[in-house]
């Protein structure tokens, strides 16, 4: 049984299994990649007595880092929303200009 994206229905002509071969290969590859990442992450944090690149993390460092995240994530969201709104206005203006130009040519 294979999922046919173009027809949005099941195709029962293939009885090789529920999941297509390509999907099985992709799933196996993703699982292996995840296991490799998990296995190497433990050795990366084992050096220097568990300290990271920054050094010893005190309560003040952790607090300021968390505060930075609390400020940075909404700031990035607002900047992205403003940029998207500006681009949408430009797109709509181009559509209106193209419509006017095509109506004048007729």
C-alpha cells in the first residue's frame, strides 16, 4: 500500500509493505544519525569537568543568559513580522501596478 500524493488516496497495487522502501531507508538513516549525535554529545560534555566553552556558570550567568533569551526571541519575532508585513505591502503594490499596466495596454 503506497500513499500517492498526487491523487490523495491509497494505492493498493503495491503489496511490498505498508511503508515504501524509500521511506524505510529515510527512517533508518534518521535514526542512525540521531543515535550518532546522541553518542557523540556525551563525550563533548565530558571534558573540563563538565564546564562548557564559557567556563564555570554561576547563578548570575545563567540568569542573564535566560533573560537574554526572553528578550531576544520576541524581538526577533517582532522584527520578522514587521519585515514580512513590509514585503507583503510591496508585493500588493506590484500586483496593483501590474494590473493597472495590463488594463492600460488593452
